[in-house]
């Protein structure tokens, strides 16, 4: 990547973790050139959306049906409506520090200091009555919130790895959510907008062996074009189907959208998923192993200068946390507040950019990051660690 002054960077942001095949994968770019020669958008169903939907239903364990939209925000907005419409209940439980885009329903306890409260003005006062938050990986806290929601619990929505900190859920926590939601006929929704097709072809749900009722997707499956999708149980998604011969007011109204399922996003998505399918054994294990080596290198760099850090890692994703003291645990958003130093985290990212590594708060590797790139990133982290130790 080059900035406006021509300075070169190794990118670790990778288009919001989307660009798993790099910024300019030739087969995807060529497929887009070809489809562009047919024209732009027509706004009626085309075969490409059926092809991409079939690929998703084959790969994503929970997806019996799929509905496309243009962003992850939209997908999460629709998932909440599907959950409320299907169950006839109101309360959604989300995770403290969980990010699901900018939709109103889930704009609670995301980033605000201490991850508590509404995200800003313009949100209705009753929002927190119906969107409540629980502590990630905390079974007791979550059980209490589930009990308090009583018969009005529509769904629990969770990122299987908390994207703001690249913190994977504990398997027993997800198993607990699966069991409790099932017992109460509430829905379990996985937001796999970051983890979908990045953690493996079957995504985080296959990795953990837990099948939610609905999954929201985006990023990787759009191959660099705008996309969102909801997949899940057919009995839930069918209630929103345009083919159902009942009046609109008996359906769950989701979908439409001028650019939903537009051919550019569909073709980029099909080409990307085909590459991931065909080369899965050379892609996932390789980028995951490189990420492990990268994390070990950064950890060693800071151990060597006596600055306590902790790296969270999931597949090809990672984040660096600066600890107030060595050994403090990071299991949830509260631990980020209590046990980590955000100013140091920002400082490290800024110093990495000065050393030609485009690093923000967390990172994602792609097939285009070579072993030599990992060496260069680790060497830059070593420089930054030395500088930070000297300046303390
Ligand atoms: C976990 C998660 N959910 C939802 C979204 C929103 O997706 P989009 O930016 O496509 O609206 C994001 C975006 O970063 C995300 O990380």
C-alpha cells in the first residue's frame, strides 16, 4: 500500500479484514472486468445470486437458506427483525463490546467508555430495555440476563470472536448459549461478518462445532465488493420469503434493496469462495501458521524489553494488548478496561506505521503476506519495542 506521499506500507488492516486474497487478486479482478463488459446493475434476479447462495448453503453449517444485502450492518439489522418476528418476543441479548455495525437495534454497549450505554444521540430511550448486554465468556452473568428476560427473550447475538479485540469465545460459553437458547425457544445468532470464510470454509461455527439458528455474513464472501448476507434455518428465513402466498403483514419484512445481490458483488464473491474452496489446504493452514509466527515474534520483541503484552489470535486474525501487569487475563471487554493500556496500544500502532507497517488496532493476514513480510513486520515490532522501552 502507498500513501499520498508515496511511502510504502505492508498492510495488516486488509480492507477491514476482508481481503483474504490480497488487494488485487487476479482471478477476482478479471472476473469483475468480464462481468462489467455485460453492463452494470439491472436490479432483477440473476443467476449469480443463486450460485453464490448455493455455495454458502454448502459451506456454512447453519445456512439452509440465504438472503443477500449490501452490508454487514444491514444483515444484523435483518437478523434482529427475523428473531423478533419469528419468536414473537422482544429482548435481544448482545455482548458488551460486541460490534454489529451501525444499526439502531444493536448500538448499545459497543465502544462507549466501559462499554456501557447507548452509543450516541439519536437513539430511542427504550433501546436498552429491549437490547441488553452480557459479559463475553461469563456464563453466570449471561445466565442471569437470560433469566431476567424471562419469556421475552428473542435471541442472543454474538461474534464467535469478539472483533474489537480479536478475542475468541470459549467453546463452553458458546455451548452454554446454544443449550440455553434452544431450551427457551429463543434464537442463537452468530455474527460471522469477520470470521465467516476466514477461519475456514465452515467459518467459526464449524471450528467450534456449534450451529446457530441464524448467521450474518459479509466481508470475505464479497471478494472486495459491498456485501452482506443472512443465512440460517429455512423455517425462519421462509417467513420473509417473497414467494409465500400470504399478505405482507404476515411476513417478516426484510430484504429488497436497490443494490442487494448486484452482479459485481455476486461474481467477486463466487470467484473468491471458489479459490478458497479449491486451495483451502494451502490457504488456511499457511496463513494461520504465519499469523502464529507473527504473534510469537511480536511477543518476543516486547518480552525482550520487559514490556508486558498479550496477543489474542484466531486463525489469521490477531490483536496486541498492552497489559498493566504481566499475566493479567483478557477474557472480555471489562478486562480490556481493567487490565490493558489503550494509549500504549495506539502508540504501538502509530510507531508501526512509522516503520512502514500499516497497523491499526488489530490485523488480518492474507495469502499475499509472505514469510519475508512476516520477518519485516517482526523486525519493525522489535524496533518499536526498543523505542517504547527507551521512552518510558
Ligand atoms: C462483527 C461485525 N459485524 C458487523 C459489521 C458491519 O458490517 P459492515 O461494515 O459491512 O456494515 C462489522 C464491520 O466491521 C463487523 O466487524
